[in-house]
C-alpha cells in the first residue's frame, strides 16, 4: 500500500511540473504575442503640413507656434499672419527681412526664403499653421500658391529694377544672400542698412573700388573685404537702385551720371 501511494505521489509531481513548464513538453511553442499598442497614425487633413512645419519652421517658431520674443513672431493667434493669405504665401516663398508688428509687438528676425518647398508643401504648411495653434482661418490651395508665384514673376519682369536684380543675383547674392540679410559676421546686411542708405556716394565708391575697412551696420561691426566690381556705370546704377528699393528698403535712386561723378 505504501508503495502504491509513493508511486501516485511521483506521478502527480510530474504532471504538475509539466503544467507549470509547458516548454518542457513542447520546445517549439510560439513566443507570446506582442501586446504593445501600435503608434497612432495621424489621419488629420493637416498631417502633411505638420511634417513640413516640423522640418522647416519649428526651430524659429517653436513647437507651439509661440515664436521667440522680439525676434521670430508668433504664429498662434497672429493678427499679421491671419490678415493676408497672399502675403503669407509670398513670405514663405521669398522670405522677409522687414521688421513687422504682430499682436502689438515688434519682431526683427529674418525669415529666409523656403525655395526648396514644392507648391503642395507651401499650401500644406500654411494650412497646418492657419488651423492649429488656436487659429481657425483661411485655407490655401496649390492654385493659390501658383497665382502668387505668377504675380511675383510678372512684377519682376515689369519692375524698373529688373536689370539690377539680375546683376545682384549674379554678383552679390552669394555674400549678401538672396534676401539681403547676409547672416554672417564678415558680410553686412543690406536689408534695412542704415550704413548703406545714409550715403549714396560712398555706396557707389565701394562697389567700384571695393573696401576692406571695418563698418558698423545697425550697431553691429563687420570686417569682411568687398572686392571691386568690374561693371559699367549703368550696371552699378542698376544694382544699387535695386538694393535701395528692395529688402524693405526705401532709399535713393542711382543714375549712371551719379556713378561717373563719384569715380
């Protein structure tokens, strides 16, 4: 009887061990299913624009669209942004170096042109901005973007400064940037430059002869060397007139006679 009881006890122990450790019975059993929830998919109509914003705009305007005090304006509840669709499109395309006022406060930061964006991306990012950050404003279509681009191109062709713009793009933009902001310690900005706009004769001479002297523009010192430009008097006049009437500047006009007199 004792022998039978011992045998039954041993069998029970083996059965319990197999139940507790099923892998001992089946070494090829499947691993437990992964129950980690999948990342949510953003199916909102502004998902594409959010992606563009995160790649292109977030550093200056911040994740919540509040910007940086005094430098980069807020997009959240921005009276400036929401007041003019065409202007918003233009500033994404061409950038802006003009100080502006948003919700009663001044901002002086330079926005570079986003020339790398496709028309669809410009529309997407503006739609994201105008429907987020507590905004509920206009929608932008690809047709809207193309219309603004066409308008700019036509204006450029018919502008009295078209010739000067071509010279600027060929000879000046590599240092002073397409929007006149420069953004470097050696090369001064042309946008809103008190130094440039205060003295026509000096500006002409510096283009004709170059300069290596240290200059101060809007309180900042610049010590780069500007090489002399080999151009006709007409070209010097054209490029200076373009600069003094672009980048938010409203300055003097230069003629070929002015150039001859300054030499």
